[in-house]
């Protein structure tokens, strides 16, 4: 048997699907504009429906809409006929997907949707199909050919459905002025959510967990505090917790090189005056960037000159910011 050229077939699939998507541009028309405007003004949710492969695409479209500022969920048409139709209210919009536009399960629901005056947007390849005719707005996803050589397995057509869904979602995202911070609110468990939501105040050490000594302290007392708090640094403050300076493990190595008497030296003689300070409402990711810029592992959290906390690189690591 001759060697099978998988790459040749794969490249042909990509070319067919690229051609199909290029063909889709002609269908971004007034119906598309009006469908988006209808969803934009919707006070309820977008209810996405589809059977088979169209259903799988529908679930993805619903998820994309929901995560980009347009409340949406998926309802299986078969289950809708057996009670789940009660999940849909008159304030909602139904977005029904079927390549042929003749999905029996969806067609069975349309009379009920019409009686309840629920708006219907349909995505099919045929405006003259039963679903196309019943729709308030029809979005065409007709493609020249499927990538499947048999012309049977939904390939280019499902890609077109997905891209049409993305076009709707992104058009609405821009219309709503949806921001990265808005996106993070619906993704609090993900890395992006943590980077955009977590602030220094959420992670910093406070109260008795702050490594600090008074400015009258000796170097030896400061070293005891560093060892006890295990952050590799200590903050030097006055009696009202105003920051005088900072002393770190790196400073200690320099002290050893200077042959300073560890028992009798004053901490103010060897500390670094000031210290880099941040506000508690700074984003944790910005604190990380500041640490990297200055090649340091901790920042002082302050209000004016008053110390209220310390944040360490390890805190950011444990929170998943890094």
C-alpha cells in the first residue's frame, strides 16, 4: 500500500474551509445588523438551540455570548418539547441553528414561540427553508462545499456556524463597550480572571504578620524578625508605623562583606532608606511587573508614609498570578 499523504488532505481541508468563510462575508447584511440590534436591546437572555452537530456549535456560541457580556444559555430542542420550553420567557430571544433549516425538533417549537411572541433568529444555509421563513431575522451560512470528500459530514458548514456566532458575539461585545475587566468578572477562576481581579490588598501580609522593627532596633533584632516572619526582609518604622526603610537578605550579604558588628550595629546604619511602596488597590499583576522591573521580591504597601502591609513574590506565585 502506498504511503498516505495526510498533510495533503489536511491542507485541502483548510483551503476548502477558508474559501467557505470568505463566502460568508456576503451574508453579513442588514438582517445581521438587525439581529444584533435586537439582541443588544434584549432585556432577557439569548436561548440557543440546535440538534446534532449544530447543537454542539450552539453550546459554544451560547458560552461565547455569555462570557462576552450577552446573557445566554443552550436548550436542547428535544428536551424543550418535554418541559424545558418553560425555561424561556417572553423577554428572551431564541437563536436557532440548523444547516438545512428543516430540523423537525426546532420546527415543532416554532408555533409555541410565535404564540408567546418570542423573537426568533435562525442560522441556516437556506433563507427559503421552513426555519428561514419563520425567523424574524435569518442569517445565512451557505458554503460552496463541505470539506468532507463525501459531502456528508458537517465540516465547512459547522465552521461557518461557529464563525457567524463569533461575529455576533464580538459585534455585541464592542457595542456594549465590554472590557477586559468585565471579561474577568465572568472568569474569576481562570488565570486571566486572577490577573485582572486580584489586588495587592487581597494578598498582602498585614498586622502581626508584617516583618517590622522600630528604628531604634539593632541589626541583630532585625535579623531575628526576618527569621521569624520568613519573608526575607524587614521594614523599619517609627513609633506610628511610618516607613523609615527596608532591610533584606541581599542587604545582609553586603553587611557581611563590610565586616560590621552584627550585635551592636543599628539597623538604621545598614538599611536602605525608603523602600518601594504601592497602594493596596494596585492590581496584583501590576505589583508583579514592578517587582520584575526593579529585580526585587517584595513591596511595601502603604497609605501615604504609613505601613499597612507587605506583599512578597511568593504570595503572587501561590495566587497563580505568575
